[in-house]
C-alpha cells in the first residue's frame, strides 16, 4: 500500500507524533509553571521546532488536498505520472524541509523568545524584521494553504456532484453523445 495518499498520511502521523510526544509536553510545562526552565538559546531552538512542526503539518494537509484533487479531477494516467515513486520522494522532502528552511532567518536573528503572555517560546514581539517576517510566514503557511484547500475542495465537490448527476441521469449522456455524432456527420 505504498500510494502517494498513504505516504502523506504517514507523514502527517509522524508530525503529529513528534508534536504530541515532544513539543506539547514542553508547552504544557510552560503553562503550568508560567516559565521557561532552560536557556534563551534552548527557547529559540524549541520555537524553531514548534513552528517547523506546525507549518510542516499544514503543508502536509495541503499536499493531501492536492492529492485528492488530482485523484478526483484528473485522469488516472495523469495522476500516476504526477505521483510517481520518484516524485513522491521529492514531495516528501519538500514537505519536511520547506518550513524549517523558511524559519532559519528567525532562528539566526533572535526572532524567537519567551512570550510571557502566552507562557511559551514563540515569535519575538519586537518591531522590525522578525515582526514583518512572522507576518509573511503566517500568510505563507496558514492563510494561503487554507484558501487553496477551500478552493480545491470546492472543485472536488463540483466534480463529484457532476459525476453523480451523470450517473443519476444517464439520458443526458446519451443525448449529448447523439448530438455530438449528429453534428459530426453533417
């Protein structure tokens, strides 16, 4: 069962496992004690991994949506070409690497710090580069994927609805074929 969809689901499960087993306990500790027990560097590294996991999860959800869209709206041969074994590996690599790569500038510019009001390590609340870049990352990894998923699921819904209409009313298909052939012979 090494399908593209299964690979994406396994990736999502791995991200969720990492988040629930390593990141969430540290966040819970911060909420309970209302403090960060380690160094500022550890706080920055933790925030980097927290946002990397969060954004990677979002990218995986978007890739699952794209996979479903291609599977439902495109011919099977096209789907098989797009989701070949080699391309699946490339997509997996992209899904796991794009968010950490985009977060590196914040890691190296003190863009993460202890957020007292949220009891966790998060984006620095300083003016300037990290604030603008944080907004950019929010749009890139939250707003755009959300909008794309909504649009793609609307297209999927429309395709399925049309397909059911054709199955429920086969007369339409026959009439369309007859009109096509009658115009061809003229």
